[in-house]
């Protein structure tokens, strides 16, 4: 729910007042943005609340912001407080590795080491079982540790491999330390190998790389070429306007 959502809403003809469920990975502003929430204050078309789902630590941070800024006009906290009191939004905590029924889909959060704004908050990735198969949305993240790999390996024994994975490749050509909380191209190749090892990915799984920043130096073609050589996966570097 970042700053480009209102423009995307207009471009793709998807009114925000029709959206009912939003999975929030974490509370950084490119994923949980005050300006985007302000759009919800500018319409009376919203007849149902928009439900936001966060980690427990992420929700605790939001509640703290609301409490400390409730009486301060024009702040993010006062805006959220107003939206909640009007019934335009609702906030919910999701526990990692538990499966929830949300909007006709089965949602299972995975815990990562990418730190959010809240005390002890780390980003959640989401396994999504829906009419287009099983997808894993993984932004922001880092290399999965044994807890996630063990969970996914057990999960794959009953569900099979993923149909689609959308994963961040934030730093591309720029090498990162292992515990940075983000991914570079080298780590993406390693992540693909780890996921194949536990049978979460196979040759039919589609992988799309997103969340690419501007401090790395691959062009789109160079990034794609690197991954085709080094990542043994059906992998595509995404681009603006891409539809899958």
C-alpha cells in the first residue's frame, strides 16, 4: 500500500473503494504509506471497511502511532484514527505459519529478518492459495533460513511446488551482507537453489523479480541475463506495467 497505489488504481481502473483486503508485509513507507491512506479520507463511496493485515508487531506500532498522535491534527495517527472510527478501515494481526481464510483465499504468512518500524517487527511474506494456483509474495525478505525452508519443504509435500513466486531483487548487482534483510542477484540465485532443494520450486514454477532500486547498476537486460545464467529457475525480471 505504497505511494504509487493511487496512480496504479487510476491507471488500471480499480477503484480503491472496491478493495476489501490488503496484505501488508511491514510498516516501511514504501509499503504502508500515509499519503495513500489520505486518499481514503476523500470519498464517501467506501461502504465496506478495507481490511489491513499485518504482523502483531507491525499492528502494535500502528496502534502506538494512533495513540500518540490521536489529537494532533494532520498526522498519520489522527488520520488512521478517523478512518477507523468511520469504519473505512480495519486492522488485523496475522501470526506467522498460521493459515487464514481471507477474501476467499488461503493466506499463510512467513517470517523474515527484514526489520520494520515497530519494536521487534520483521516483514512477513505471504503464501497465497487462490484460483490461479499457489503464489508466494516475498517482498521485503532476505535469504530464507532453516525455519522457513523446513516449513516450506513440509508444506510442499502436501501442496506441491509453487505456481508463481514474486520476490524482491532490490540490490541487483550490488553485493549485500547475508543478514541485510534484502536480496541481491547473487542471493537470488542462492535462494532459488535452496527452494529447489526443498521442492518448493520446480521447472513449472514462474518467478518474477520486483522491488528493484536505483543504487544497483544492472540494466533490465543485464539483470535478466545474469539470472538466466546463474539462477536455475523460470525467472523473469519484472518491469512497470507488467501483467502476469
